[in-house]
C-alpha cells in the first residue's frame, strides 16, 4: 500500500531529511587520504546523537553500522572498517539515514578522495545528473516508471550501466515503504504519481557492466567486473507544484567535481 503523506507528515520527514543532508555535508568535509571508513561511521553517529535522532541503518536487518561507506568498485552497503583507509584517487559512496519522531530521511552521494581520474569524475557526475533527470519526472500525473526510464536513458546514452539488484523506495514511517522505484524500465508504466507520495530515488551506476556480487560479509555489493560504481540519492516529495527535494545538500556535484 502506498501512503499519501499529509503536509504535516512531509514536514516531519523534511526535518529528518535536513539532518541527513547536514551530516552528509559534514562527512564530505572529513574526506581525505588517510581517513578510515570506521572514522566516518563514528563521526556520523556523533553528529546524529547531537541532533537527538537515531541512525536509520544500524540494526536494520542486522546491519551493524550507522553508515554505508562504499569505496571504488563497492556499489552499496560497504561496511565501515578500521582497516579501510582512503587513498588519493578513490571515490567513496556515503549512504546515510536517520529517524526522528518516527519519521525517516535517507540520502547518498559519492565523493572524490583527493585528485581523482577524469573517468571517475565523469562517472560520478553522470550518476548525480541522472538522479536529477529522474526527479524531474516525479510530477503528479506521471507514471512511476517515467522516473525509472529517465534515469536509464540518460545513463546508457553516456556509456554506463544501471544496477538492477537495488532500487529506490517509498519512505516515511518506515525506512523502506511501497512503492519500489527502479532505475530502469520503459516509460508510462506503474502507479500514477500523486501529491503526498514521498520517494527515495537512488541510482547506482557502474562504469562497466551492470552485474554485481555480494561479498562474504553478506552486505557489501561490488561490481562483478570490479570497475567503479557511483551512487546518489535524494528523498523527494511529490506535490501539486512539482517535486520537492527534502534532502537537498549544500555540496552538489558542481562543487565536488568542478
């Protein structure tokens, strides 16, 4: 069942989303060679506690950390580690969520570590750009797959591939709600979008083939060909006046990649 949220509920979701956006911006400030993904997880937990919120991911289906930190070929659900130290030229996907007063926010971005290659920068830029292509289709009266098709079309025309195993989702009083929001598919399919829908749209885009593997930790997804992957996500609300980005950050790709 897809829940249409009231204005009051969307404001509560927006409050959680604002915390997520601020924490992601703060994490970006700490990204540099030598930092461990364990350090980033600790920072995210400290900042969340100061906001009197709770990490959304910690304990979710047994996930033991608050932050998903996915480096290079890791697509999503990268587990923080004291032994994973960032190096110049890496890219790292930061996926974070919080819950406050019973309502969730969720967002992700991929960040360069030091000087990255032109190919890595292009992948990251296209991935964030395709997210906004999808968001532009989150208009009342459109079909759900109009979002999906806009993302896939933008990505594949630029020579990249769309991960199929992981998709976006509704969000509100639970981290994952109906409907699922794939990042691929033909236009004009699925439910019709209505004001009050709140969606987490999150393309995961690979430099090589679309296939992924799950590592022995049972969480970390990596590209099968071990080529780079990037991940961006916003929580948005469908309104009578178009989509509203609830997790809008200060640090957009134009600042990160030039």
